[in-house]
């Protein structure tokens, strides 16, 4: 066999389960080749059709991928494996996580209840949610899943940016909502147009749902209209994109790009457009939404984890009535509703004056830090992209050489492989906690690493 792991089973179901178990346990690593269908059938004494059915099931569940003449291999991020980012080596400055600066997040609990060192006491705002308002007695959460006052706040928040807000709903974060919608709207094997490079957790989620991804190139203005048109003509039934603070590239829709994309989408009214505005209040860019022209199928998703707290797993969404019904119908059958305690917390923070001031300060600070890094890299003739948000994308020739080279200087950045489908190599640097003076040192070290890499490859 092409792999040391011995696949077992005499039915398609049992063969698929054997492979899935090996992937989950680590016996079959990402990229590991599986035997050709006929060889596997001969080894197990089953028909080629049975082996082919097993592989088809594994493909639909996002566990393996087929690469033409390259055969069938374990998926780079198999749906049954927990792919966590590499642990940050001790003593290195972590610029790989994509997280906000904890000093620019409001506090929710008294100092004695905080994990040491996360948020200084001066940032705490205890008591935003009075105890008397925390779930007073029993009530039917299923009949009133959303707090009316938070709905009103969400309508004002999204509506001020031009998003239609007749129909709104809540979820346990953007990934929760997007995953639920795609599982309702699509079936295994259907295609989704995805940003490339794009947010790695979203890429993993789509794979786990057994959906096919069609890469859509991005630049400083967001997704390419030509690439979107090609993906939709190739059969994509949904488009997932970010209107600003695109992760990891940092692109933000310009007015021209917005109009061009709407022109493409009007040609495909049946396609579900998922707009993920994950950074919103700290994106440092205006929202140019794809929902304002009244597309028939759309959803605008907005979370608060980047500016209110990384542990506040809550998202608001505005959408068309069909999408609302399908999402809420599935939500009702699972968790039923988003915790009213969480809703009260979010409502208290959104309306708190000191929190609003802190969020405004965070947006300005992130812009200064991101722009400083892009400028310092540019001064050293290093191409870098970061028009909005917290991250900077730097195209490189060899990701491993750059990551390891910067590690020797004390920096830890994210290799671009987990963000890419077919895009060229690069690294992502989170600038949320990087002071401008530090950006100059990082850029200088980056230039040194590139020089060493070119010498290694002979210029």
C-alpha cells in the first residue's frame, strides 16, 4: 500500500470509518496518500465500486481530496482533525494570532475574577449588567429568543451603515451563523466561492461541511469581480466575502469595487451572498455593503469579539426573509436561542459611553500600528498589504524560510499556507499590539531575512 496504515473493512461504510479513525488519531497525516481504488479493492477483497463509494463519502465529508493524477490524499485540514495554530515558542513576540490588543478591550468582571495579566484593572467596567436584569425567573426563551432592546440597538447599528434591517437575527458568532446557513442552503459537493487568501477557520468550516471551494482572488479592494464572475459561472451557489478588514490581506471595498461586484451578483440572483463584517467598529474603513441594492439572497454578519471581547461569542445578522426563516428554523432545532445573559452583556456594552470611547481609541490605534508596519516594510522595498483591520499580508518566496528566519530574530508570524487555496505564498503579521517603533525593527529584521533567503537560493 501507499501508506503504512492498514485500511480495513468490507463495506463502503466500514472502509470510510477506518480511514476517518486513522485521520482522527493521527496515523494518517494531512497530505498522506491513500491507495488507488483498484489496489484498495484488491487488498480488501471488495469490488472497485465499494472502494470508490468509500472514497466518495470521505470526500463529501471533507476528510480526503482528489488531486487528479496525484490520487486521493488526506485533506490539508481534515474535518475530523483539530487543526490548531502552532504553539508560540517561548521567548518570541507573538504576531501570528490575529487577536486584538487586550488593553483595548473593555472589562466585564471584577479584577479578582480575571486571568492574571490579561486586562489591567484600569480597563475594567464592572457592573454593566445589573444582577436584577439577569434572567429574572423562568421564561419561554424559544418564544422570545431575542431581546427587543438589543434588536433595536442592532437595527440602529447596522442601519447607520446602509444595511437593510427589516429582518435581523442573532447567532453564537460568525462561524456559527455561516456554518448553519451553508448547511441549510447547500448539500455536500456544492461549490462555494471563497476568498483566497482567506480566513483559515472559514476555509476549514467549508471543507468540514463537505462543500467544494472555488478560490476567488483578493487585492487591496477586496474580492476581484472577475474572479467572482468566473466562480459563479463555474457553479458556485454561495459567495463568502469580507467588505473590509479582509483577513489576512486587509482589503476593503472601494466604491468602484462595490459597484462592480453588485453588477456581477445581479447576473446571478439565486446565489447566497454572505458578507462577513467581522471587524466592523475597528476596521478603519467605511462599510460599502453588497446588501444595499436589494439582492434577493443575502446576509450581513457582524460580530463583537474584535472590540468588545474575544470570549463574547455573539453575532448579529441582517438578511432577506427567506434566509432569516431558514437560519432561525435550524437554530430552533439545535441550541434554540442565544443566551439572554450574553445578550444583556452585549447590550450593556454597546450602550456604554466609556466602552464606545475605548472602541474609538482602538480603531485609531490599530490604524496607526498597521500603517506604520506597511510603511516601514515599503521603505525597505518589501511589498505589504493592509488597507484596513489588524493584519498585514506580505507575499514571500518561501514561507518556511521567512517564518524560521524571523524566529531567529525573536518574532513569531503566521505562515500563509493555512490561509491559501491557490494564491501565492505569504506570511500574515498581526499588528494589533505592535508599536510603530517596533515596526521599524521588525521591518529591518524582515529585510535581513529576505536577504539571507535570496543568498540561500542564489539570488
